[in-house]
C-alpha cells in the first residue's frame, strides 16, 4: 500500500509537486502519466526513497518513510524497491545479470561471491 498525503516538493527555483494526495492499494498496477516537467520523476523519487518531500507524508505498507533517516531509506530502497531509471544508471563493468543482482551484494553478504 502506498499512501501520499499532502506532499509538496519545492526545488530552489521550481515547485515540482504541490499538495499531492494519492493512494495505491496492494496489487494495483498504476501508470503515472503527464507532460514533461509535470512532476512524475519527482513523485517517483519520493515514493522510491531517493528523495524526501518538503511537506506532507508518505506511507509504504503503513510505515512513514517520509520521516526515515538516510540509512533507513537506504535499507528501504535495497529491500523493497525496484528501479528502472530513465537514464538507466547501469554499472558498465557488470553484466546484465550482475546489474540485476547488485542489491544482493549489499544485503546478502553470503551471496557476494556470485557477483564479480
Ligand atoms: N533537482 C532539481 N532541481 C531543480 N528543479 C527540479 C529538479 N528536479 C525537478 N525539477 C523541476 O521540477 C519540475 C518537475 O520535474 P520532473 O523531473 O519531476 O518532471 P517529469 O514529469 O518527470 O518530466 P519528464 O517527463 O521530462 O521526465 C520541473 O519544473 C523541473 O524543472
Ligand atoms: Mg521524469
């Protein structure tokens, strides 16, 4: 379950999100659409724990990730989020398989030898 309550994100010169409210229930398949610059990436970055809102709250499975520390956000991203970025951000020195496996390098030390 994803719940967004009154979320705003303001960059220095731009307001990316203003008072966003959204609820996505478990099992729902949702596409976020809109013109360039409408705030899709800004909202996904917040839901994915890459960024935090300036105002409002974000709940994932009833946990308030908008108040998480940097370390807590890192753990949340590692265990609960799968990203395919617009700019990809793949590691060029790893195979496709090992790019996919990379998160296990950080949270499953016993499996590190599978990645080289
Ligand atoms: N790091 C940033 N610093 C300053 N302004 C930003 C930053 N990130 C986004 N913005 C601004 O916030 C607004 C929303 O941008 P965002 O990238 O979320 O839009 P988008 O819907 O993902 O666009 P696109 O379809 O082009 O990917 C834009 O006006 C953008 O210029
Ligand atoms: Mg975008």
